[in-house]
C-alpha cells in the first residue's frame, strides 16, 4: 500500500469507488448502446458482442471486488476501533503506574543531584589534596640534599656514639683487669709480709734459746 493510500479515509475511498463505478456503469451503458446499434446495423459483428459481454462480466467482477474491498475496509475500521478502545483501557490502567514512575523519577533525580554535589565536593577535595601533595613533593625535592646531609650527620653521630661506647667498654675492661692485677699484687705482698714476720719470729726464738 502506498503512502497516499494510507492517508485516504474509508469514506473518501468509498466515494472514489462509487465515482469509478458510476463511470464504469456509464461506460457500460454506452458500450451496450453501441453494441445495440452495431447489432442492428451489422449482425455479422458477433465477435464485437462477445467482447462487450466479456467486458460486462469483467465489470461485474470488478464490482464484486469493490464490494469485497469495502467489506474488508469496514472490517479493518472495526478492528481499529476495537484496538483504540483496548488502548484507552490500557492507558487507564497504566496512568497510576505512570504517576508512581514519575514520583520515583523525581526522587531519583533529587538523589542523583545530591550524589553529583557530593561527587563535585570530592573532586574539589581531591584537587586540593593533589595540589598539596605536589607542593610537598616540590618542597621535598628542593630540600632533598639537606635531608640527605642530615641523614649522613645522624648516621655519623650514631657511629661516633657506638665508637665511644666501645672505647668506654674497653677502658672499663682494662680497669677491671688492672684492679684484678692490683688485688693480686696486694695479696701477694700481704702473703710475703706474713711469711717475713713468721720467719723473723722463728729467728728470735732461736736466739733466746
């Protein structure tokens, strides 16, 4: 079916078919009149009569086809009206659901707006954090040599402390050894003095005798 046929209303189409039918009938009447005249004048033109009769049959067939088409149009119109009623009923049932969906959409839109606001705040905070981190990295890069020198100085201090502690330990060990030697020497001297005293006592006893 062409786009032009889809825009023609059934009433307009019926009117067109009736006009075509009237023209066809008028033509048929003219043909029949001609046929009668020819029959009166030339009876031997039976072949022409057969043709006219065939045209009359074709017109009848065309009339029947038009009637069938009109009947089909009526059926289609009825079906369209029925579908329209069904659609109206569906709309009535769907209107409450549509209202609920609109309300839900409004709530979701509001919530989405809040989410976007939070996302914007987070994005802004992230930008600030990135800027601060970049500034800190720049500051660290600028003072990295100082930190390295400070780290070396601290390590040197630790090394010096470890060396001093080790020297103190060695000195304490030497002092302990020295004290032990001194104690041994004192003990040896005391023992020697006791022996000398003992020997002197024995000598005096022998001289008195």
